[in-house]
């Protein structure tokens, strides 16, 4: 349901403490929001990702709050650009997702039992691990071009309904997601987007991702 005309969206820049560091994020809350979707970005991406922001805007229109937050600090990103190691440290990313989820529960009381995860690439693996380790309050998961193979040991413990979205031309990742689908023990679905490659840069493909995601969250997060 599109609430664009009837809702105002409140925007906040936030910081979430994680040990000795602060993680920076952008929180958008539509009027009468019915849940919050926490975005877990993929390798080499950030909260400024145009793809994720586009999906987030559509979720805002559907009445969901969104939190786009960096799971690595700027300094860590600089290190990762040279080593490529932190982006594949799924346990670290999952731990930070859990901390952010706890922050949401403490600071946005109405969303205590209404949190969804939207993960892309390695961020999807982190979302699946986090949801398995902290199932309370995680109502739905959407993975876009995800790497569920990096969360293989956690898949059978995921309790939230999970939608896996993959591009038709992203053949290796399709296989990974097909295998993950078999291991998930929850309500689940694999959606293959026609003509799309891994980053969903083809015209119209990201809109399909946004629509599928919105429908999934409307079904399980509302």
C-alpha cells in the first residue's frame, strides 16, 4: 500500500555504540510506521548505496521505517579496501547487527517485536546469522543477491520467514541460494528476477526487488 500522499517521513542521523566505536546510520520513520527494516549492506557498500536507498524509499512509502547503517567505520572501510577481510568477517558483521537491533528495541519501543532485515551480498549472510543468534523480534528477512553460503551453519536455526531474491543472470549465486532454500526450516521463497545480474543495475530490476521486498514485509512484518 502506497502511503506517500498521507504520510510525513521523519529523518534522523543516529550513532550506535559498538565497543569502542560508533556506527553511523540514517533512520527514516513514516507517520504511523508499522515496523522497521534494518539494512545490512554488502561488501564494499555503505549506507549511501543508491540501490538500497531506492528500496528503502519504497518501503517508506509502504509505511515501514528504515535504518540504513554502516556496519564498518570509515577507518575499518579503509583497511578493508586494502585487505578485503572485514567484509567477509560474517560473525563480526552479525554481532554488530544484533547490537543495532538491541538499540532499536531500546530506543524505538513500538518496534520491539517488529524488526525486519534486508541484506545484500555478504550483508545477507550477516543478517541470517544475526537472526539465528537473536531470533526474538526478528519477523522477516529479505536477501538481495545474498551469499547465504557464508551463513550455512546458521540456516537451520533461522526462525523468521525468509525471501531470497536473485538475478536471473547471477548463475553462481542462484545455485548458492537454491542450496540455502533447502536448508532453511521456515516459511521461505526464492524469487528470480528476470534479466537481472548480481547488482540489479538493469532497467526495472531494482523496482522488482523493491516490490517483492515490500510485499514480503507487508505479509510478515505488519
